[in-house]
C-alpha cells in the first residue's frame, strides 16, 4: 500500500522512539518527509518532537501491523524487534528496510560471526558456548583472559564480559544467557566505517573514524581517524561497502572495527544510524540521518565529503541534574561555534543524554573544544588547558 503525506511525499515509519528517531525526524523535515514514530511512551526522545507518534510495543505484531499500515516504508532505530515479527510484516507486503534477512546479522552476534567468517572477513576467534567446559575448552586454544558475549540484546558494553579465569566465567555461564566466547583481541584502537546502501544498489561511505571507549561506552569520535594510513582507510571502507552488499543491507550500516598490529578486525555491525556517525550532522555534506532516509526510500544518496578538515563529537553523559540551562548559556558564551544536541532524556549518571560537536583545522584544538563542552555540561567545571 502506498501512503503519501503533504506534497505527495512518502511517509516513513521508524520503530523506536530514541534519539536516533529524534535526529532522523529532524533530517526528514528539510526533505518534506513525514516521519512516523512507534514509541514505547509519550516521553520518549522522539515522541517529544514528532507530530506523528504511535504508542505501542515493538514486541507486539498487532502494534507493528497497525503502525506499518500508515507508512510507505518501515525502518528501525534499534535492533530489538523480534526477527519473526519483521518477517511477518514482510509477508504482509510491508516494505521494511533493512529487511529481516540482513537484520539477523545485527541482532545475533553468533549468526554475524559465522557469516563473516564464511565470507573470509577478519573476525576474532570465536565459539558458541553453553557450559563452563565449553568455555574452558575454548580458553585452552586462545588463552585467558577471553570475552564472553550475549548472542543477542547487548549494547553499550552491556552483555559483554571480560573473564580471566574459569571461576569468573562460571558466574556468566550460570546466568543462562545464550553466549559466544571470543578471543581478547590485542587492539591498538577502535575504528568505525559507516556506509549507506539503497535498494537500487547505490552506496556511499563517510571517512573512517576513531572511536574512544570508556567502560564500554563510546565517549568520543574523531573524524577522520588520526594517523590512519590511506591504504588501511580504503580497506576499511571497502570492507564496509562489501558487507552492505553481501548482507543486503538497505540504509546505514556501521562496521565497528579493531585496529591491530596485523590490520583490521570486525567487532560489531549496526544496521541503523549509529553513534559513531553523529558527527556527520554538522561535519558532512549529508548527515547519516538524511542518508538513511534517502536510502530506505531509494532516493539517490547524498555527498559525504567533510565540512571541515577535522570533526570531533563528544558524547554527553548524565551528570549534574540541575542547572543544565545555565551551563548551556555559559558554554555558548565561551565557544559559540560548538554545536550541542540534547536528546530530551531524563538525566541519569552515565546515560547518553546528548552530544557536542566541534569542527576546525587543528586536531588538538578541535578535540579539546569538544571534550571541554561535554565535560562542562556534565559537571559544571572547565577542563584545565
């Protein structure tokens, strides 16, 4: 069924009411598109700003069907919609991007590892494990410490455990979570290659970025990745573009990578707009959010050139609960070129409530400004220069 809104333009539905939907809605406004949002509650990040919000559960086929009936295409701001429900929507004739076959590789880490290994893509040594004996057998080959991961449902460090002994592994195994074990990769740093692909098969890539993690949460993204050789950057982009094609991804694909002494290794996949590309809102000719909309609608994709030589995005994590408005005043007075994005979320310690982006020509200066902005908004204190 074709659903059209004002000016005869299509209606896109995004399942999930988080900040990714919120920023996709903002990108859609300039395109004249109507973004419908399926949110859990009216106070969700996107539900606060979108004029077309349905309240429902992403685990309910009834709610999903009712939502999809008002949309020309359905997409996602998270990977938690059960795959069998996505298949049911597809069987109904709903246009869903990315589709159920592609999404399995972002929803199930074991499926992803097995498929990538079959394609000859560099991944950590891995093994499905169900018992402590399984973990010990794997450790015999790769050594301790190793990594245990929940096969489904993990994000932002949740569902990932670095264990240094059988005793530490036993507690995780006893939780009953479906697990896989991986070698602990001796990484030099983490990178991300973000691309987009349309149903027509057109694809586009942004520069490879460095992502900085703390306690399993990304705290900073630097574009382009500093001191990354042109050969390795092209290899990472080519790999991401190849995976988008091989897996049939439609929309944005983020490939999280480990850089090691031997080269790059794939860590995770995300088939949606991704934290590692928030910098593109101001830092690229086409943001990841606009590009995702273009891709799922099969529009020609936008240019991905950078708007400045260096762009740094610093995630704003929850800190002081009071006085944020006053701190915004002070920050803008000190550095009016900074761009701040707030997600409308309740402030909780360690929670991503926004991000700060700085652009410029000098890496050290741009990085310090972005870090300064995020730190001040969180704590009310200026970093020492």
